C-alpha cells in the first residue's frame, strides 16, 4: 500500500504487474512520465489521489475487469491521456475528474466503465478504437461543452430512453450512455 506519498519525476509513479496488487490512497503524482500502470494481470486501485502534469495519467493493459480502478481521484493536465487502456485492458472510474488532459479517456481494444465522474476542459473527452467485446460505458457522468464530440449516443442522467443527444454534437450536462 502507498499512502500519502508524493511521487514526482519518475518514469512511472506506481506499477502493478504480473498478478500483483497495489492500493494507492491520498497520493500526489506529478512530473512523471506516467502516473500509474496496471499490466499483465496486475491490479491497481487509486483512491482520493491527484495526478497533475504527468506525461500520461493511468494506463491498463491485459488486466481483469477491475485491473485499474480510480475512485475519488483527479487526473489533470496530462500531456497525453488522463486514462489510457490498451489491448485487453480494463478501467473503472468512479467519482473521478478528468480535467485539461489532451484526451480524457483513450480506449484502444479495451473496456472502460465510468460512473458519477466529470470530464472538464479536455482537448478531447473520449477517443476509442474498440473491437466487438469492448465497451466504453458512462453512468451519470458530466461533460463540459469542450472535448466533444463523444461519438456515443447519450441521454440525460435518469431520463427514460428516447431523450438522447446526437453523438456528433458537443454536450454539456450529466449523461448516461444509451
């Protein structure tokens, strides 16, 4: 467990690999090449932390459904993606803010679930290249007018189907994926 640390100027702030698990709480990541990584069966849980001004935020590759979990965490001003997952990666974001990143979430042949979170002032909120079993899903998540279009159909949170927005429009508000 890593708790109340300042991880600064590293290639990778924290890494969970090869069936290892790591919990990070109340920690500040800054100036790292990558704030954190979960790869090849590793599990990384980050809670109540802030990643600010890193090359990239958090990355997952070849992990199980909860291989990378960000909860009550802010990922800001990454030069790359705030959250990135590659082939076989999984990420779950809950009550997490992605702010002023080049890309909020970049999903390439992986799955990302986002709940009760906020995407604010990102260059692009979501970029995805998915194959048939991959998903990018949102539940009650807020998007500013910047960073669009998302490219997925959305409806206002807690509204019955039929009130969706066009995927090509820029969105503001709190939304669920259809």
